[in-house]
C-alpha cells in the first residue's frame, strides 16, 4: 500500500463514518445538502488526512499526538493510518502501543519533548506559587496596615493575620474569632452573643506588636 492509498483510505473511513452518522440522526439534512458542499467536505477530509500523515512522519509531532491519546486502541482508523505510513503495526494494548510509538519516534526525540514539558510544568508551578505568595503578601500588608492604625477588622481576618505573622492561637480562640467576632480593634469589638474573652484582644495586640517590630 502506498502512502497515498493509506491516506485516501483513512479519509474515506472518516467520510463514511460521518455520513453514516448523519444518515442515522439527520437524514433530511443530509439529503438536502448541496453536492458542492458535500464535495467540499470530502476534499477537506482528504486534506486533513494528508496533514495527519505528515504528523505521523514528523517524529516530534507524532509523539505529541501520541501523548494526546492519538493512537489509543479505540482510534482504529488513526492506528490503521499509522501502519499505512510507517509499516509498523500497533499492538492491541495501550501499554504496548506506547512502547512501540516511543521506539518509532526515537529515544532522543522523546527525551527532548518530555524534558521540555517538564520544564514548562515546573515554570508554570513556580509562577503559580509566586502569584499565590504575591496575593498572600498583599493580603498581609492590607490587614497589617489596618491593625497598625488600630482599625477594626473581622474576627476571621484577625485569625488569618495571626497565622500570617506566626502568632499561635488556641483552637478555641480561633473558633471564637471566626464565629463570634464581627469586628475588633484594640479597644472594642462587635460580637455575636454576650461577653468576649480577653484572648481576642490579646490576639489583636500581639499582631500590632509583631507588625511594629517588623516595620522597625
């Protein structure tokens, strides 16, 4: 089988599958389709088939397609085209297929692509961590400025700021701040219910002291 034969057979398979689907689910639309549009569709499928053949012959592009499950066992037509282009029959399992495709693409190509992808993932992870830290730092600066000015902040925010500043709180104090303190500063607090433990005020003052030391 020549390369052209393999490509045209693949294209015809895609065309037949699509037409069969339309015949089953949208027969009226298929019957009304102008011949020029149908011919255009078939030509487009052949162009895509030649493009896929080019991908298979390009070892780098072939491996990238393989990574996207392009030659999984359910992709029978694509696997058949792979055989038609390379003369290599793909095994019946995905694990064995992986080994065969890797061997076809070459160890150097595979190593280069996987190393590049790893570097890209590491760079993305680093960027994500930096962005997360930037948001944390900005949040810390905003809350710290409020406490330094003795402005009232929600109990949730005070508990959060204590964590950012490394100030340990008893779990009961954290629960109190989150559940009962609507807002608090060094002198007063708006709370749910009656009475408020001094631990809430101590937490606020400890934050103020820590912030003052950091800015000194």
